[in-house]
């Protein structure tokens, strides 16, 4: 890789990984196509042989690491080892797509709507249909009175 290309690669990676910014996981931490090890190694201008020496392995092992990372089968301890050798910090996290509170509320609401839908259907068959205008209130009451947080995860 030419120096100007490496410089640009560093700039791109630095912008994506700048500390202290709001994390936008979908964009910011999406792995490069060939993986973080390869991207950072290339941006630093480090050969696989040089990285291999830093971790006391053969260069073929580095190629194996990079392939394993690219296909998603690399182990965390291997990533940690590579990060240390590349003077990086390994960041491992599960980041909810929405707030945890919202996930619980949404799941409970879905269950309430399903259960209330069954009741409404039965009542409609018995010619005792209720007005849909207070559906939100019915859902809130049903969630409050009938659904416990742990129970919402019993079904797929």
C-alpha cells in the first residue's frame, strides 16, 4: 500500500473510531470487508510477517486470523491478541437496537394485542363487540394487570 493510501485509510478508520463520540453501531463499528485486523495492519503499513513477529507466530497464522475474522469465526482471545499487537483496544459489546425499556414495552404490547385480539374476536362472535376507541387503555391495563417482564420472553 502506498503511503498516501495508508494515510487515507488511517483517516477513514480514525473518523469511524474516534473516542468520545456518540456510538452509531450500524455504521461506525461495521467491520471492513476484510476485517479489522487486515484494515488496521494495512493502514499502519505493517506486513503480515511483521505482525506475526509481534505475536510470535508464523505469517500464515496471521493470514488464518484475518480469514477467520472476515468469515466471523475468529475467537475473542485471538482478536484481543491481535489488538494488543496492533496497539489497539478490543471493544466487545452487545448494543440494543432500541432502549431496553422500549424492547420490554413493545414485546408486552404485542402479547397484549394478541391476547386482547382473541377476546375481541370471541366477543364479536357472541355479538358483544367492544368499541376500538379505548383500545390503548385496554392494552395498558392488560399489560399492567396480566403481563410480567420475565413472562414476555417465554415465546419466540
